[in-house]
C-alpha cells in the first residue's frame, strides 16, 4: 500500500507511507519539494496503516498502526498514543479523518461493521460506534436492491466546497453486488 496526505499550507509538502518488500512501512516520510526528495519524519514500532493531517492546524497529524492510534502537534517530530477503548484495539486497518475546522474532532473507522468511532476532545473520550449498515442498505431497497456491500477504496473523502449546516459533505465509494458500485454521501459527518 501507499498512503499520503498533503500539508494544506504548502502545495509541495506532503507526507507518505510506502509499504513494500524493500521499504519500511513503519516510517512516516515528508517531502517539501513535490517529491524530488524525502526525509524521515518518525518511525513507529509497527507498520503505519493510515495518516491524516488537520486542515485547521496542519502541524497536527494523526497516525495509526496495528491496534494503536497516535497524534502529533509538531508536524510529526513526536507522537503521543491515544488511550482508545479496547474494542478499537483489534484493528490493523484503520481509516482516519479530522474535522476540517476542529482539530480535536477525529473520526476513526476500525474496519468492522458499524465500527465508526468519534472523539470531540482529542481522545479524552470516545463515542460508541454508529452502526449505519441498515441505513445504507435501505437506500437501495426500492427498485435496485443489493445483496452485499462494503465501503471500499481505503478512504473517505470530504468536500472542501459542498457544506450543509456546520459539516462539509463526506463521500465514500461502496462496492455492491449486484448491479455495480456506488458512491454514498453524508451531510452530517457520517451520522446518516
């Protein structure tokens, strides 16, 4: 796999994690010259499986490894481990999102059915997962039913333009059977 996140302040600065037989997936790398060169930012004990950079404070980075989630306020020079509920520690493939205007609101998918967690206080407390499985299936009950589905593509995307009330629209690719794939969206940051 290959993960990357841009620093919203600088067009030529982004962070990457590259996973292969020859490259250490435990290391977070940064380029400041649009990929001409990279420098090691931080090395974790376990392979990194997701990273997110805050839009409201680009020095804040959230990264996850096998069963652990970390945060940095100094652009990755140091990381502190979040104290997460035991139910969240059984994942090796997290997906991360940071609210665009509140760096302390972080959303985590742990890869399990309905396993979306949220903190609004930078990890002091975590809300129970919101199971939206039936809500998603019910979207397709009339006229074009589906037998099975999962959110794929490894990433949830958030619009920088489409905004309803206080949230920007969130999009996810959904692989469905039969009749092909779909894109689903939420205007309340995944609650519906």
